[in-house]
């Protein structure tokens, strides 16, 4: 298992490569090969979070949006505006949308350091925990 410092350095290298490399598929293959070779595949989630943090420091905010249905352009624009208000120094916003019918309705927005979960599934889970 890589140390936090090693992961942070790897994340910084990956973030830099993402800025310079046009082919995300090629970069993904290179990263996967490295992680397999170095026996670090179990650290993938931590490394990805560190990459998002490194990119945020560079002014690129990536947000994962999870919804039950595809988002309209208007809703995406509203989310982007909310992110601009939350991260005023950011230069670029990248929205990655995932459709998961089990969330029922609403939206979950995740960045490297924050999460807002307004899905019906989250509200039902919270209600269930109260009882």
C-alpha cells in the first residue's frame, strides 16, 4: 500500500499528465498499467480522490453528478453556477454525469472535498435510520 505522500505525488503527476495529454483512454491505460505493475490497484479510489484534489488546486473542479434520469442543459447550468459560487477561484468546471435509477429522483453532487446528496434514496435512507 502506498503512503499518503506517495499517493499525493502520483496524483500530482497524473493531474499534470491530464492537462497535457489529449487521449484520456491512452492515459487511463498508462495509469492502469502502472498501478498493476506497482501492486497499487487497491489504492485506486484514494488515488482518484487525490487526483481530484490536485486538479482543484490547479483551478479545475470536477463534480460527479448522480441522478435517476439524464440532466437537462438547464439543470447542468444551475449546478455549474452553484459550483462557481462555492469555488469562485476555479478556472474550469467538469461535470461527470452518472444515471442510476435507484436514486429515484433528485441529484447528488460530489467534488473532491464536498458532497451534497439531495436524492430521494438518501432521504429515504435517513428516514429509515431514524426508526
